C-alpha cells in the first residue's frame, strides 16, 4: 500500500527541499544573533539533548519544512524522512549544504515508506533523541483529497512509526502532529451540561466521523489513538499537537488537498464556533517548544490555533488566503455570523507553556499561542 504520488509532486518536493536548504543556510546565519540575543535563556535539559539529532517524518511537507527550519535555528541536527525515489539527488543537495556550513548541526535525508513496517529499518531512527511525526498523507485521487482508504493508511503508518521509535533505544521523545478535528466532532445528543468546552481532554466520536464521512478527521483520530496506546505500553514520552487549519504563504497552492480535506464539514464548524486556523510558523514553534518542555515533564495533548473564524469578515479573509469561496464556511444564507456560538475552544494548556518561551525560531511578532 503505497502513497499515490505524481511526477509533478516529486519535482515539487525536490524544489521544496532545495528551498529549505537555502532557507536553512540563512537561518544559521541568524542563529548566532539569536544565541547572543537570548544569552542566558538556554534550556536546562535533563538529558543533554539540546542540539542533538532529531527526525522529522514527511520532512518535505509544508509543516515539515517549517519544523525543520525551526529545529536548525535552535541548534539541532535534523534527519528528514522522504518517500522520494530520487534519494541520490537529495543526498547531493544535502552534501553541498553541509560542506558549506561551518555549524556543528546539519541536515540529512533518508528514504522510507511509513505505511510499510518493513521499510522502517533500525537505521531510520538510529541515534535520534526525538521524532516529530507530521503524518502528511494525501491521496490526490480522492475527490476530497483524503479518502476512507487514506484514513486506514494514516492510522497504520503512525502506529508503524511509533513502534519503530519504541524499538530504538536512542529515541526518548515522540511528538505527533494530530488535528483539532480529533477533538471537536462529538455527538450533540450525548453532550452533558459542562461539555461545551473543547480542550486537550476532548475527543471526537469515531462513529460520528464515519457517519458523516469525515475521513480526514477519522484518519487523524485513529492515528492519534493508536500512537497513544503504543506510547503507554512502551513508556515512550509522547506529546500530540492538535492544530486548526494550517495557513501560511502559498499554503493552498502547496497543500490544496489537505485544505480541502480539513474543510469537509466547515459550515457546521463555522456555525458552532469551531473553525480555527493557525499559521504554519507558529505551529512549528509550538512543536519545538513542546518537545523541549518534555525534558522535564511528560508530553500530553495540546490544542493549537491562532484565531477562530466566527464572522463573515473573518470567513472572507480566510477564503481569500486559501483560495476557496466564502460560502465554503458561511453557506449561502446571510446573517450566519450572528448565530450564537455553541462551543468554546480552549488552548490554555499550550498558551501557558508558550508563555515561558524565550527563544523564538522566527523573526516575527511572538503572539502567544
């Protein structure tokens, strides 16, 4: 069971990897400025892995690239997993990058099919202190960008990855990119009076996702549950981050199928005050912040978003950003924005954690997540 890929996508991934290396070179030049600027704010780790080797699966995805750049700025060495058969070209690019880089940290790539357990050989995660599993699986043949078939692959691949991590002695921490959709699709007929709050303790209903054919939500839900089971059984320190709709420069052009898949059921989310988005760079920052906090605490779940789209102005802004009609959220009826919000999203757990963050990855306004 392989991931359906086109020649165009393969070329785009190589272009993205080349762009990532160029961006990373610039990041290294800024790194010394960050270190000087935040001198005295270096994390006090209990296992000395700050700046060590970590792995990012789907490292050529939109989010994967942002996480890699953030990690490199923080001083980590990064291994990315790709499913691109042209690994020689990737290795040539990374070699050229690392030879011209005087910093001790670097970037490398290794090829593996995450959906194939036998493909995850011991050397894939060997010597890595932590793994970021971004689980970016998309089926271009699916009308919604994500099919029921892909939901099965999502769950199986995530289980394969964390099992391989649990078998690797060097891996101490595992960070999963889940989705806000794993928290908000709940059966309204079974809600209790105090269940209008949706936070890191909330879980979507698997049966409801099946009934509504919300395959993307189902895939993320099954994947997260599967990884938590393995983490608890193996004792691996795990965290999952549940982001809203990921946005950022040219995101729709790069990951249009992922956007389409997330937005299935968007009108209902909008009506209930549950349609939220997050900038890719702030999401990457959250991943690394949670990872570093796991040196002192156990992981847990975190909800991550920047803003909630609950009026027509916000809907119009988001629609332009991701290149979809506003009716995708609001429908054709006017006045939807005046409907009362039925639920309340809370990101308090992540906000509290990020409030202690003193070493930003990006030169941007550091809004609290």
